[in-house]
């Protein structure tokens, strides 16, 4: 067990019962022995390989929090079953009432002025047993290999030539994609509203007109505008 001033960790090794083509879970328990609210963030040297849930959060005073680390299915065994992947757990005191949404990467930088506590964890592969195989199977069903629930990010922080990467990149990509799609949807809605306004003006002009030619033109225009609206909404 590692005991810090803010958070203690039940062990400094993330043990995975290694099996080829299997997703494996390993758990980590954080304990806050203080009377403060403590925010935490988990980073890793190999963000594409692992899912961390939750990767950020708040541990309430005199409380515990469990973190589940899922290793994606591996198709090759490393030499001598040795793994060089590492994790970095950062913790910082936060304001009472803070929620996981309030935890930002800036809180864990030197520029923030906060006292950041760090704990390094290493990954260890252990022989798989029938019981751990069943657990691994459950983990694979719970977290499919194509799941996109892992955050990855651009948090800097190095140990020699290794870089600990935070898990906010993918969520940032998703947010960017959602924002782009939202902008496109809003633009389509705005264009649709303009077309409806023009349609209303045409309808009013047609009502004032007594000629059959104007009525026929109105029908044709309505048909064209309907086709345009349908195309826009499909997009």
C-alpha cells in the first residue's frame, strides 16, 4: 500500500492475468483519509491499450473510490511476459462540493499553484487461472474491444523518455465531432426556416393572384421547395 497525504492506494501494481485475445480487468482502490475533498486524475504511458473508469473524479472525505483499468485484447505476448507500461495517479485538494465535472487538467499543473500529489503504478502480468479467465470473459462482454469509452488526452508529464498521457483526447475528438455536426444541423435548420419564409411569401402572393398561371407556378415552386427541404433534413 502507498500512503500519501491526500490519498492512499491499496497496491502499487496493476496485475493482469494475461491471456491472448482477451480483455482483462484490474482494480485499484483509492482511500481518502483526510477531511478534504480530493480530486484525482489517472494517466498512462500507453493510452491506446487501456480503458480507465473513472479516469477523473472526486474522493469524498473519509471515503474510498474504486478504479477499473481494462487492458484491451492483446494479440502477441511480450518478451518474458514483462510489461513496461506505467500509470500515474495525481491527486489534489479541491473545494467542498466539487464534482467529477469540476476536475480539469489545469488543476494538476504547476501553474495552478496547487499542491499535486503523485503516485506511480506499474503493470504486471501474472499467469491466468480458470477463475481469472472467467473474469476476463466477463470483462470482454462488459467492455467490447471496439468500445470508445476511454478518454485520451494531451497532458504532458514525462519520466525519462516516457510520457504519461491523460485520458481526454478521445472525448475531445468526440466533443469536436458533436460540435461540428451540431453546427451543420443548425445551419440546415436555419436554411430550412429561410425556405419556409420564402414559401409563405409565395403562398401569400399566390392568394392575391387570380390567374391560373400563378396558381400553377405556386404548385411547381412548392414541389421544388419540398424536395430541397427533404434533402436538407436527410443530411
